C-alpha cells in the first residue's frame, strides 16, 4: 500500500503555505498526486435573522465567502508554484454554506488515500476548520494527517512513530492506514496505557499488533504504561516527548450531536496539545 492520492482542504489563506508545503513533501516522497480543495464558507444563519433582513444577510455573507475563496485560491496557487516543478497537482475552488461543507469534503476525501489538514484549533480558526476534519474522518472514511503549527519539521519522513493502541477498531484501522509511514520508520512504538486486566490481550498487551507489523517489515516494539496522570492524553503526550517521536498514529473517536459527528474528548485533547503530526482514522 502507498499513498497515491493526497488531498488537502483550505478554508483560510493563512493555512495555504503550511498545508500545501507539507502535503507536497509527502506527495513527492510517495510519488503521489496532490489535490487541493479551496472552500469559501458562507456562515449565514438565516433562522436567527430579523424579519426582512434575511436576503441582505445572505448576500453579504455570500459576497464575503466568495472574496475569501478568491484570496485563499490565490494563496494556494502561490504555494503550489513554490513547490518542485515535478509535483503533480490540481486545484479546485468552490463556495459552500457551512451546513453543506461536510458533504463536499467527504465526497473528495472518499477518493483520497490521505488527507492532510492544519490543526483545527487556535487563533483565527472557526467552526469550519473542525468540520472539515470531521467530514473527512467520519463521512469520507479517509485517514487524516493533522499538522501542528510547525508543519512536518525538517526531517525527511517520520523516523520515530508512536502508535496509540487500546484494542479498538478505530486504533486498528489507524494502524493499517498508517502502514506506509510505519514501514518507512526506523522505530515504531506501540503504546498501551493502563490495559484492562481481563481483556483479550491481558497476557501480552499490544503483542498481536506488534507481530502483525513485524511481519510487514516494521521495526516495532511495545511500551505498556501506567495511567499516572488524570487523562490518558496527558500520559500519551509525555511519552511522545520522551520518545522524541515524529508522528502519532491513533484512532479518532466521536459521538453523535443530533446529525453531526463531533470529535470526542480524547481525540480533541491530543489535537490541542500535540506538537507533532497526528495521523487519525475512524
């Protein structure tokens, strides 16, 4: 398996350099095609407007979304032009309402081997940033690589990878989807935190996953950690620091909020604090 179609989605011009720079590096390393989707987001909530003002608000919001799309598209073109001439890429721009954003992102993500996105939290990030990740993960069923503010860093590839393992289906899917990165890494640490004493892997936590990865040529080992801090995400973050890891692989967990899929607490905590790229799958 290799990543041959890589997608990045931009809703802000400020993210173009980071997202496209990282996605382009990965695309060239994997001999892949890079697709860039630029979205101007109309955030109109007509249901909360005063009588008679709906049409005016809609037009103002639409004009703003179109202007943001043009600005982001220009930034994306500039970022693509700064990449190696050998990069195979395409660029598409559209305007969508916030409520319909998930559908267009999911439709593109379904046909991507990997989606590369900036971190959805931080100054200037709106609801659309998290909505893009949620759509790619939960509806598009694509693995998503979330970038920290510093991007991929200076190393070529991910040398040290931590795989967060809790025996769940989501964690298993993430490990499978990350296989190209795992096979290329120098070391892969399968991290198990506070394993259940009566679970199916009670005698050898992480052993079966380690065996599977080793058979694929992955240099894997297992670390079993006690839950020494209040949150599992805190223990995991400290272990990542101790391992000097370049990449975290983990399952993405969510729950239903009416008709929306939203990132669960553990997933959100890791995205907020991780200083390295995080590959998630659901």
